[in-house]
C-alpha cells in the first residue's frame, strides 16, 4: 500500500477525565493524520482504552465504602470523593455506581471519546476497542510465548518472571534500531538512549492481582502488555472487515508473527493486507513514557523484521501548572472538558495548540491563553470575511500589488512547519503575519489566500468552517 499512512498513540487509561496534555497528544496526532489525508493517503488512526492495572479497583473499593458502608470519614475516601465529585464534576448518581471497576472505565472511556469528538479529532471511532477482550489476552500471550521462544524470559532476584533487558545481544539490537529510528526534535533520541539505563531485568512483568491480561496464574503488568499494541490495532481493523475469517485469533497471531519475524510476504490475503499496513509511520506519546518507549524498542527489535518497526516518534513535552507537572489523577491539571464547556470546541482546540512553543518541549500553562485564543479567532474571522468580500469583487489585478507575490512560498513555508511539528507557529503565521503582509490584496490574490487558509485550517483548526 504505497499511499497508506499509519499513526498511533498510547491507549487511553480511563479512570478520570482527559487533561490537556493528553488532549494535546491527540490533537497533534490528528493534525498529522489530516495532513496525510490531504496528500491522498489512506490513514489508519486508531483509538482504544486500556482496561488494566489496580487503579480502577482501588477507586471502586473507596466508593463501595462511601456508598455502601457509609464510611466517608477515612482520609483516603475523603480525598477520592472530593476529587471525583468536586474537581472532576462527576454527578452523584454516577458515582454511586463506581463500586464496579469496569463501570468506572466504561464511563470515562465514553466521556473521553466525547471530548475527542468535540475537539474534531478524526480517529477511527468505528474501530474503537477496550483491552478487556479474549482476543487481546490471546495476543499478549502470543507475545510472551515468543519471548520464551527467544529465551529472554528470566527470573529476577525475587524469583519473579522478568525480561532479560541486561542481555548484551538484545541490547545491541536495540541500539542499532534506535540509531535508525527518527525522532521529531532530535534531542529526544539522546533522551531515549539515556533512558535505556533505567530499563532493568529486575522489573517483574506479572502481578498477583488487579485487572488485565492473565498469563498462567498471574496478571500481566500494564507496562508489559502494550509494547506492540500497534500490531493489535491492525488486527481490530481487519477483524471488523473479516469477522468470520478472524474468529480464531490464536492461529492468526501464530501465522502473523512468523511472517513479521521473517519478513517474507504471505500468500494469505488477510496476512498480506495486515503487513501492508506496517510499519507504524509515526508514534506520538508523552515524554514521561521514555522507559516504555525503550521497552517498545526492545520488543520490536526482537520480534519484528526491520521493515515492520516504527519509523518515527513524536515525543510530547510535559505540561506544568503552577510549576508542577499536571496530573489528572491527582486533580492538578487543566481538564479538557472544562475548556470545551467554558470556551467551546474550537477555542478549546486552539488554546491547547497555543500552549508552550514546540510540542516536544516542557511548557508552563498560561492562564491568559483563553483570552489570546479569543482575540486570534476574532482577528482571523474578520480577515477571512475581508478576503471573501475582495475575492467576490472581481476587480482587475494591479501591477505591483499583492497579486505579484509568489504564494507558493507561503505554502512551502507552512508545509515545512507542519513537517517539523511547529503548529503554534503556523497559527501565528496565518493569523498575524499573513494579514499584515497582505492588507490590500486584489481579488485574484484574495482567492489564493483563501485557498491557503482553507487548506491549512482544515488541518490545524477543522472546526473553523471555511466555504
């Protein structure tokens, strides 16, 4: 598939509303996806929820005490009730059902999907899935069996199952892969290389309890069941397309990984279609997942042939609020739904795009951004209205006026900014710089400018309707 484009990002972990750092990750992915579609690509842009770990269970236990044991006096239960009731704004009639961990995950999954749709994120919602399925369990077990086959399963000092990240042979493969992998903003490659020192063989990959994938008599740790979920994303897409043919997930994954490991093309039309979607062209994730990226590189270097490994990473810098890293689970964050409800979907998306400089850098949230976004939107709507009037005027172009300008230069500049991830600069270029440069365009120039605005606002700010 020469015109395919595959972009992915980490699973949603739906135990609370989306904060703007996570929303920013989706918006950046959306811009990349829309840009690829504009260039004529068939885009795969999955979205899924990770139903694993102990957090949802602990929250459910607290709400059981609150509503069924009438115990609101404990310090932990007080904090949890305040967090969900007053900071997240979750209705009381919903909270009464939170004694069920899966209800918590279902509720916030749907709320987050609403937020993503509100922000005009163009995910493949029809292929949305959660990881609490038999097929996902089969998939993770297939990978663990491959680890065992490659003899990288070991035991740590506590005699717990772990992966042998200390293997010099395996580490060399990872370093070779890292060298060939591209990062938007190159400094992140050295950060990932440094993070390799943090990934250790004494990390057990199984737990005695909690929710998640079962491996023998244990539960797989959530940091170890998702390194290769970009493979599973394609499986879901194709299972929706070929439900009868992909009923036996175990047999399919066995055949698939043989193909991915050897690099040989398959005669099976579904396997061929599957491998044609690889590699993942861009993977977008937050900076605090450095260790997980290293683990992902380990997995890909061992289990996938070179042509199937992820091509590029876009690592997003952390957002700070009052000097501290934002954390939705601790209630210290700007929440996406609050921006949407307060300022509307379009302004919310613009506010998030205006945060910081390049998305790969750490930023401090500026409380003046809503006002700045409002001014910029008014300015560009006025300018587009002005251009539309001039475009319909039909006046003949005058020699020496704005019409003599090579508008391809603007297009080329914005394309370069898009490729480099400088989305805030594109907004400022289109809303502040271009209008200053073209104060009195004739009708022909106005039409060319409108074409540029339509093209790039449909990518950056799709909620801004341009006829």
